[in-house]
C-alpha cells in the first residue's frame, strides 16, 4: 500500500515538473519576444551600415605607420559611431584590437580635466580583466569564488597549525597524537610535514602581501607618535601621473587602437593635447612593441574658425562623415519608422504632421528616440484616445527641449508660460469687450433716462428758454437778419437751431446784448446739452439694435474664452502671447499648428483611474484652484465629484457644470443646500450665469429650473434690468411658458411688468413661432408622423397674464394665424387702430377699400364687418375705444352719421368723450332730434356739427328758448348761414308758422349775429312786415330788411323808419319807388324827405320831377325853398325847369341852384321858363319882368354871375333887364 502511494506521488510530481518546465520555456520565450520587440530601436551606434569608402579610409590610416592620431568628424548624430562599430566587425579589421572609450556624461564640468582623465583611465583599465594586468595598481572588486575562499582558509589554517606545531609541538601532539608518527629512520614525519606546510603557506602569504603593498599601498603621510612623513608625488595631470600604468596597460594587452568618443562634449582642447602626447610616448616606448593608434570621433565644430589650424595639427588623418539624417530628409525616415511600428488598426500621425515636425529633427539619435517614445506613449496612453498628431508634437518637443518638458510637469517652463499668456490675453480681450458692453449699457440707460418723446417737444423747451432770455420776445437778430424763432415747424426748427449753431453773432431783438449759442443749447445753464438729448431721443428707436450689439459682444466674449491657442496664434495680434516664447521656433510652430494644445496634460501624464476619472479630477482641481473650466466639461462619477467638494464650493461660479448641475437638479432633495446655492448664483444677472442657463436648458429639467429661477425674481432682471435684445428675451420667455408652472408665472408678474412687456411686442407671433419650432415643443398622437406644434401653453400663459397686445404683425403661417384667432376670441388685444386693423384684415369680411378707409371711419368699418366679437369687445370697453381710436386717431373724421348718432346716444360714453368725438368728426348730424340727449345739442351747435337747416336751428331755439351764444356762433359760421340762406325758412312743414315768426322776431333784434350772417339769413324769410317796430334795430339790419323786402312800404313802416336817426324811410321808398310814386302824398313827407328823395339814386329824374310836381301843389314856396337850399344835379334842375311846376317855384329853384349851372345850362333854364325870362337870353333885348321879390332875387343872382349887364326897377310893377352879348356865368 505504501509502495503504491509512493509511486502515485512520484508520478504526479513528474507531471508537475514537466508542466513547470514547459511554463518556464513559454515565459522565457515571451520574455525573449518582448526583449526583441521590433517596435523599438536602440540608440546605440549601428554595426551594419554600408560605408565602404569610410572603411577604405580607415584601412589606409590604420595601416599607415605615420598615422597614430585619427579623427572621424561629423555633426551630432551623423553616424560617426555607427561607422566605427561597423568597421570593427569587418574582416579586414580583425588584425586590430579596439579599445572603446566614451565620455557620454552630461554632468562633467568641461573645465574639470582631471575628472575627464580619470574617466579615460577607468574605462581603459576596467575594460581589461585584472588577470591580464595583474601588475596594475588599479584594483577592482572581484567576485570571490567559494574555492578561492576555501583555499585561502586552508592556507591560513595550515600556516597557523604548522607554526603552532613548530613553536609548541607538545600541544599539538597531545591533541592530535594519533596523527603523528616517527619514521623508522627517526625522521619525524609530522614535524617535517608541518614545516613544509608552514613554509609553503608563509610563501604564499608573503607573495600576496607583497603584491598588495606594491600595487595598492601609497603613503602620502605617516604619523608615528610625534613624527610625520609626507610624500610629495601628487601631480596635476592624472594621465601624466599614471603614465607608467598606461604604458603597462598597453604592454600587457593586445589593444593597439583606442577609439575616443564624446570628448568634444566638453569643448576642452587640452585633453586632446595630453592624449597626443601620451600617444607619442606610447609609440616611442621600448616596452611596447607595436603601433598604438588613437582614433577620435568628434564633431566638426570642435575647433573654431580661429583654431582651424589646430585641427590638422592634432590629427594625422581626418575622415569626415556625411550625415545620414538632417532636416531635409528626416521626414521619410521618421515616417517609415512610425508607420512600420504602428499597427494598421491604430491611429497614426498624419503625413502632414510628420513632414512638418521632421523639419526640426536634425540627427538620427533624436529621430530614433522620438520614434521610440511615440510608440511607448501611444501604447500606454492609447486607451485615452489621444490625437496622434498632438502626441507626436509633444514627444518631439520633449526630445528637443527635455529640460523645458520636465519643467512642464511642474507647471513651469515655456509651454506653461504660453498658455498662461493666452489666459491673460483672453482676459484682456474679454475685459475690452466688457468695456464696450458697459459703454453700450450706459448709453441705453442714458437713452431711457430721457423723458421727452419727440424732437418737436424738445425744441420747444430750448426755444422757449431763448425767448425768456430775450425778454419774452420771439424775434432775434441772426448775423444782422431779423428772425422769428417760432416761424419754423417740425424739422425746420432743427434747421433753425443749426442755423444758430453756424451763426457768427446772435443778438436780442433790441440789438443791445449778444446771446451765446452755448447758452441756447443748454437753456442757459439750466438744461442738459440740446444735442445730447436730441441724440437720445433719436436713439430710442435703436435700443434693440444696441441690445443686439451687447449680445454680440457676449458671444464674442464666449468665443474668445473658448478660442484655442492655435487659433489665437494665427491671428494678427498673437505677438502678445508669443512675446516670451518667440525665440523657441519649435514651440511656436507646434502651438500654431495645434500639435500642442490646451489638453497637453493628457499627453504627458498617465492617470490611474479609481473612484473618479481624470476629467472628474481636473474639474475638482479647477474648483479648488478657482480657475474654472468649460461648462460642458464631461463628468462621469458625479456623486463622487460632489462628495469631493465642500458646500461652500457650490456658491462660486467655478462649480457651474452642466453634468453636475443637471445631476443636482435631478437629486435636489438629497442636495438641497447645493441646489439652493447654485440657483442663487444663476439669478445674479451675470453674463456667465445666463450663458450657463442657455446650455443648461438643453440638458436638465427645465420645469424645475424655471420654477426656481422665477421665484427668485430672475424674470424681473430679464425684462427690466438686462440688456437682452427682444429675440434673446423671448427665447427665455418661451422656455418659461413651455416649462414653468402657470401659477408661478402669474405670481411673479409684479406690477404687470411681464404683461406690459408682452403687450408691447409687435413681432410676438414671429418670435413665438420661431421659438416654438426651435424648442420642438410638439404634441400629437403616438406614432403620428406629422405632429403639430402645440400653442396651448403659450395661449394659457398670455390669457392668465391678461395680455393686451398694442400691435401685432401679420401672421405668416397657419400656426401664427391660429394664435391670432385665439388672441381675437379672448379679447387679448388693445383697442387701438393698428390692432383693430390687424384683426379686421385677417378675420373681418371687409374689402380692401374698407380696409384703406379704416383710419378715416374706423367704427363705421367695424360695424360693417362681421366681427361681432370685436363689436361686443368695443361695447364693453367703449370709453377706451373712443379715447384710443375715435378721438386719438386724427384722421378718423369721416364716421358715418348713423354711427355717430349711435355713439352720441350711448349712455356709457361720458360727455367729454362725446364732445371730443363731435369735434373730431367732419360728418354733420342731419336732424338734431336724432340725438336723444338734448345736452349734446349744445355740443353739436357749439361745434357746428349739425347740417345747417332751419329745422335744426328752430328746434334748437325751442330747446334753449333764446338765441344763445352757441346758436349765434352757429349762425355766424359762413357755411351755415350761406346754406340757410338758400332755404326758405318755412320750407319744412314740421315747423309751425308761429314758431318761425317767434324765432325770426328774436333773430331780427339779435345784435350778436354778424352782418354777413344776418344779410344771408333774412333772405330765407318769405313774408314781409307792414308795421315793424324798428326801434333798436341796427342800421345795417334796417337797410337789409328793406332791401330784402322784409319791410314793405307802408305809411306805418315809413313813419317807424322816419323816427330813426338815419333816413331809412327814404331807403324804404327807394326800394319801393313804384309803390311810392303811386301815391306819395299819403306818406308824411317833410321837406328834408323830399330833399333826400330828390338827391337819392333810387329815383330817376322823371320820378323826382313828378314827386316835386305833386309836392308843390300842397306845400308852400318856403318849403320848396328849403328843399332846394342845397345843391342838386344839373340834370335834375334842367328837368325841373321843363316841368309843369309853377314859374314862381321854378324861379325859386333856379335862384337856389344857379351856382351849379354854367352859362349854357342857365340859358337853357331861362328859355325853359318862357317869356319874359327867355328874352333875357336874347342880346339887345331889354325885357321887362314883373317886379317882385323873387324876380329881384333872380336878377341879382344873374348880375352877380355876370349873366346880365344890369337891371332896375322901372316902376313898382316892372323890372327892366339890360342883357349882354354872350352872357357869362361866374362859377
């Protein structure tokens, strides 16, 4: 049983051993594969290059006995070492033994010659086995093998034991007695053996000690009690000091060619001098039976232009190396190396990137290392999905500027400086934009501060101040020209002010004092500069444009903040950012091309993921450092991020992140403090807050956001305090309407600010339509492929807010039309002409002509339309409508009569509005009785808004019971009295005669009726007055009554008129001459009456003669003489002379009128009297005339007028007249 168990155990152990063996082989194979991974290239010199010409030159130099110092020259990375390594492997070089000395140290001081020399010696001696140069004093730590240790121990023990035996044999024999015996010949074998062993051990120990003392012990100073010995073998040059060691080295080894590399790194020519000296010593030494060649791999520029002769002096033969890689051909090599080592499935750098970067690579080692590091970084950071172009860029910079790259890891160096400069530049740009924004905001504030609404009102203020300054006179002298400051209207007033601006001298009207224009434009120091205020008024229409400029500046600020350094450097003003790095051409290039960008940290460090991602940690650090990050910075483990932040961090802008805030909103009850802190930030009105809100609304629960923001008065800021354009404002309002609770919207409508804002938005329909489409707030049945935009939330909001739109533009689609119908049906518009026009245009069934007449007869068109809802709306708000439309609309003056009557009879319209309406309308009321409220009759009459008819006049007169001032004014108006004059006053059958006569009776005696009016009005009177009491009547009225036959010629009227101071009765006669002449004696004619009639033009001479004939029959000569006491016309006198009137009367008349007659007329008159009077006219005749007083008077007058020579009384009965030839009448 036990045997079987042992067998099984052995079997399983064998299987385990075989498995482990195979596993070991596999691991070793993998290790070999890893170590031989062809993805990388070592930086050591290549040993398989093709350099036949180089090798031929080396063969020549090495075989030449005169050549002992050879230089292989070329720039860094040109392949010097590769040529030498390849040559060492060549068959023809097997005859040489090469010793390689390299001083590739970056820490040696170039002036520390001893350190350099020491390094050369170390590499020489430590290269060779200590066995081959055992005589060298340079000792090294060698590995002590076990057998060597046992051997040494054996020697020491042997020496000790044998020595002890020699000194004390008994001690050894007692203890090791059985081992010792004496030979038969008496020789003590043990003692002899011990002695031999002792001597042998002692010899070995002495030899070793001698070598130790000889090659290792150097006594510079030995102190023995108070005595001191000092060695003075210290020398300056280590090579000279250990020259014997160097000679010994070459004497003991086969090396005959020493290759020195990297000596040129120290720019120390002294070391070359010493090495050449040593080479000469070695080749001249008798101990060395071979040629020793020193071969130097140095760069061409080792010897400066001034020391070029030293180059040929130091070296016996120089072999230049043509560089394999430079800036012109590094592209192909780098591309091949990267493409060969990056798998096809992996992201490779673009050829453009490789081509551009390779321009800065000038040596093979750097190129190879860039390739290696790119592959390494690419694979390690591959899971971060980095951009290969940027990775190659940062790797290139790392190799060309390794020190600055190291600084970058510590947030220092040129790259870090570049991005810091970028931040400062961005801050400056943002600050400049903010300054411009502040200027625009200040301008908007100034514009809104101006209370005057129009230029005309403003001009009136300053011109009034000018008039007050000018002693309340409106005339001023402008450059000597008298000007009236009010003789301008509208824009002309502005021209006048400009004229004053350009005037040389402005003086008051009295020309006593100058008026400075600086005083005029400031209202003499009491007002702000006129032109500043004028600009504010003109700019009121530009406020929304200014707000759009602010939004544009905000966009510019955001653009600049997000602007990559690459884009910034490609602008013309990039010199500010490049100021500190412009000398680093590679860095400038990499930054301009974007091969190093803001994410450079991702390309230089590896983040070990844990509870938070790298992006999470970047965000946390940005909050800690208060430098902020992009709002859309991606966060993954948000809960862990929140836990990493303190509550106070949520009170700062740096914490604003879309992912973080969205998470907090979603979990606000668990993060109440953080949620409240963030909301508090978002309502501070800053640009950053609104930019964040804009982005947040596309990612989070908008309802929660807006409910919270609205409750914290953000709406008040948006409408009252912000400088948002109307488009921007409405983008927020739409989102509020779509997502916030209606009750909250209603509750934050403080002082109806939101209502008023929306009500004044003309393009509301467009803004809503565009906003809803952008938000895609859709509704529809599941599976409906053509869902319609749902306006229900907007409708609900504007209804709750009780909006009354002042003006709306025309709807552009069916959705806008739907909204317009909703506004119409719910009376959500202001009763003004523009809104009424919009509604009638799209809802009312009216013609284009009616629409065009809307501004002339608004209410009439409404009544003619089918807009019953609007009619009811107007009736419910009739006062508002009358005030805002019928009265306010200056062109609305042609309302129809029935509409006007309807409005005047509306008891809900106050009398003030009715009167204003009456004043504004051109239409007159046909019949005053249509207006039920007789109080309105006064307004109608006062404003002459009645059709001028005697019906309206008399009905109004009956209402007032007198001709009051209103009626007087009405009748005195030209259009009225002219129209009334065309109508018979009794034409209207509805007016009773007594009513007419009553009115006319008062009208005749109303002195306030104008002359023109009275003369026209009495033309309408169709009857006459036979006995009109004219007392108190104005002269013109009497005359007009007579002329218009209102007063007929009757003895009563004649007598009444005769009582007046003026001869109106004569006028009456003249107006009725035929009637008068039919029986003139029935009128009480006084001489003066006859005189008036004879002198009037209303009667011809015949009538006058007839009148006088009848009058003389019943009146005395004295009365006739009285009548003709004044002059009459010659024609009348001549006619009278031929009348049937008695000669005595005619002689009296002739006597009275002789002064007006010339000789011919006098002759004619005398002839008309007949004989004897006619004989007076005959020369040579001496007629005798009856001697009476009348004839005596006649002769006297004729004599006085030199018509006769003389006359005398022949007797009491006769007068003899002596005439003369060609009598002459004196005038």
